[in-house]
């Protein structure tokens, strides 16, 4: 038989309440690991209702002693690490950890904020689809005259300058879907997105304010699917 270690082996697990660790069979595996006499499991949790994640049997195996370690300190160190890793992997949405990070933030926001974000993502995808159709059409035009080619170049430049959804368009869409009833409320919702660095904005050459979610198209499509299915 193998000799047990002289001291229990400490295992540190950050964010045991994360969505990935909630999926079966991970909780049972962690509980079995924690029940071993040669293992000490030290975990952190971020959500206030995390004890509800486990049934009585799992709690008995985990044998947790709970300590409130709230510091109210900013997550600067953790965010820097996440951004560095995502940058190395070439991922977008670095500030909020990509699609999963946005989902985590949206779950903590009211329903009208999630609805507004869904509208923005949907409108941005529509613009990307239009740009893609235009580029394909321009690429297939092999018999274009010099004049047509000049018009094509002009359209491409215009497409570059119209990145993002117009502020007024997004506002009117939000009012139509009863997401907000005033521009003050609309700005308040946008501020939540800006504070969490979920959206970016700028003014184009015409002075029109435009807003967009700084994700790749496939990430936007995944977010749109999550938001339309209300699985966040």
C-alpha cells in the first residue's frame, strides 16, 4: 500500500461557484476529493448564495468551514492577468473575460439592461451582415468599369466609417421595445455597460455617436443566442 503524505495536500480552487464548476459531474468530483483524508480543499466563492449549490450529501463530503473574506478591494490584479492571457490567445472582449464575462455581468443587471444589450448586439450583427453582403457583391463584380470601381471604393470607405450602431437608432429601438421611456434612463443603462467596459463608443466623421460591443462576430452570435433564449 502507498504511504499517505505526512501532511494533507492543500488544493486551492478559485471561484468554485463559477458556471464551469457547477456543471455535473464536477461538484461530485470535488466533493469526493475534499472527503479524502489527505486533501485540504481551500476555495473562494463570489456569489452570495453559493452554499445553495450543493445538496446535503455534497456538503457533508465537502466539510467546508465558511469565512467571510470580503475586502471590497478592486480586482486590478486578477483583471490584469485575465487580460494578458486573453491577449496572448487573441481573444476579444478582454476587459470582461469575453462572452462568459459579459454573461456574468448581465446576470447581475436588471432585465431592461439585458434587453438593451440584446438590441445592441442584434443591430450590430445586422450591420456586419450588410457589410459582408456588400463586400461579397463588390468582390464578384469582375466586369466593373473604372467608374464602378471608384464607387465601390467609396462604399468600402463609408462602411469603415459607419462602424457601430447609431446612438439615435439604438435609443428609438429601446423605446419601441419599452426598455426605457426617456433618454435619461437610456443613458443610465449605457453607463452600466461603459462602467463594465462591455461597449465602446465614438463619433464618426459626421459627428454621429456610434456604439458597439468589441467582440468578434462569432462571439456576438453566441451572445445573441444566449440573450434571445434568456439563458444568462
